[in-house]
C-alpha cells in the first residue's frame, strides 16, 4: 500500500473509497538506550514480583473450580 504521502492521488482516493484511512503509528525504538534501560527495569520488577509471589496460586484462587465446570 505504501505510506500515505508516497501513493498517488488516484490510489489514495481508491483506498478511501474502499473504507481505508491513513494512519501513522509510532513504535518504540528498541535500539534507544533509554528505552532499553526502561525495558530492563520493568523486566527486573516483573521477575522480582514473580519470585516473591506465586502467580499460579492467585490464578487458582480466583478460578476456583472454573476448569471443572462444563
């Protein structure tokens, strides 16, 4: 399809007529040191929380006998 500014006016009109609309999506730059540091920090917190709490105990407590019901 191409980027919205890279397509011809005719192609753009066709896509708009077909119900499409142009959007711009921003995604994290995983090579950015600030992003990587924050990802590492959050991963460390998740690992720590997992080590301190047994998530499966929590799941089993809230699920009750849900797996046994038809």
